[in-house]
């Protein structure tokens, strides 16, 4: 316990010092997480609405795929995405091997099923007849989808929380497609591996403390938004 307490103290000292590398890594982690989450939301929310709104055989198949994606091992996605990014593969012309673009792509693909599955479940959970009532008031097309997602906002915010947390804490896929290059493609979570490999336990501890703080603050902010987001009117 004394060793753990010492490492915790030394990690806090690292954070309190003028640690340019830690600040840069934190900024990169947030940039990647927000970028991938934003893309996942832009693609996933419309798909989640369609899967939660339209009753069809394809909806069940879509829900099965999205729910199965929740359990997709990140390392599996990382390996196959890395293969697709090789020069001779389908995505080779992009030249994204060991780049931030590859990291954003990996994080987006991991966050996408989270957004789709949770937002679809939220729309499915809306009171029966609510959307029919909205149609009666003239809501159609994108207006109806906005209304549905707004009424299901508690579940939608849960999707945002889960997707953002997944992006911030992701390691396996990030290391594989990004190369975990210090100062270039490393994130807070992946830097822990670099520090441990260099026997820099205080540095790894500092990374973990900042990472947990980001997850806690992000979760708290989004939870406040979720709790306050009640009520609403037709668009």
C-alpha cells in the first residue's frame, strides 16, 4: 500500500508540474474523442431513429447487427482495419497507416454501434402513439425524426456518454492502427503502455489519473444535461 500511495503522490506531482507532454497528449485525446463521437452521432442517430421507428424485417436485422457490435472486441476491429489500410488493400490509397485519421476511424467504428443501438432502444421506448400524434400536428420527414430523438433524449444522451467514454478510454484499436507513436498518435490510455514499457510508473499513474478525471467530468456534465432534459414540444 505504501508503494501505491507513493506512486499516486508522484503521479499527482507529475500532473502539477509543467508537463508539456501530458498536456499535449490530453489535448490530442480530447480532439480524437470528440471528433470520432461527433461523426458517430451524425451517422448513428439517423440510423438509430430509422431502426427504432420503422417496423420491418430489416429493422430486426439492423438491431441484431448494432447490438452485436456492442460486444465487438476493439483489437479485432483494429487488426482488420489495419489490414484494410495497408498500401495494397482497399483503403491503402488514403495513406492513413499510423495516422490520427486512422485512430479517428477506429474510434468512430467502435462508437457507431453504441450510438445506433442505444438511440434505437430510446426511440422504441417512446410512448405508443406519440409519433402518430406528431404526424397529426404536421411533423414529417426530418422534423419527425428530430422530434422523436428529442423526446428520446435521455437515451440519446446515454448514447453520447457511452460513445465518448469509449473513445476516450480506447487502447487496443488505437495502438494497432495508430502505432502508438509518442508525440504523434498516442492517447492518454495508450501512453500508459508506453510509460509502463519504459518503467515510468509515475508517468503511467499520471496518465491514468487524468484519464479517469476526464471520464468522470464528461460523465457528470452529460448526466446533468440528461437529468435536465425533460419536457419538450412538437417541432
